[in-house]
C-alpha cells in the first residue's frame, strides 16, 4: 500500500465531481511519486511526473470549460492563474533530474508538486467554489 505523503484537505473540495476527481488523481500521483522516489526508482518517478504535468494541463482544460459553462464572472483571471502554474510545470522535470543526480532531496520535488496543485486548488479554485455555492443556493 502506497504511503500517504499528502492529502487534499476536505475544505479544498470544490463540490464539482469532475474538478474534485481531477484533484484526487493529482494527489494520488504526488503520493505515488513520493513512494517511488523513496525507493530510488527514478525512471518511474519521471514517468509519474510527466503524468502529473499532463494531468494538470488536462485539469485546466476541463476546469476552464466548466467555468465557461457556469458563466463564472472571473474566468479570465482564473485562466491567467492556470497559465502561471503551467509555466512552472517544466521545472518539475529539472527538479527530478536534480534528485537523480543527488543534488537535491526528493522531498523538495514533492513540495514543488504540492505547490503546483495548491496554487490552483487553494488560491484560484476557492473563488470558484464560493461562486458555485452561491449559484446552488
């Protein structure tokens, strides 16, 4: 059973099934990456990080479609926050290479993965969560 390194707090659940499922998948990838890094399975960790990067990009496309569908008034700002995270994603591969070369501890890479997810889930999505809650009231 994989060791849990990170759990997305329940108060960061958005309340939209697709978004919450994407977040859960990304959390699972973070935990799986941490597990293989601890075992020094670097090739597998690189594959998981690539899957995380693809998952983040897919999540942003899905989320932006939902934002449009719900007429979210701050969609442009939300999309810009996604673009800021996307700029950070290629650096994750560099971080993985530093771990493989022994230049960096694996937990720094995990912190960077968590930061990418939290920048979206905490900073940007909480505004959308409030909007969705008000729409359903």
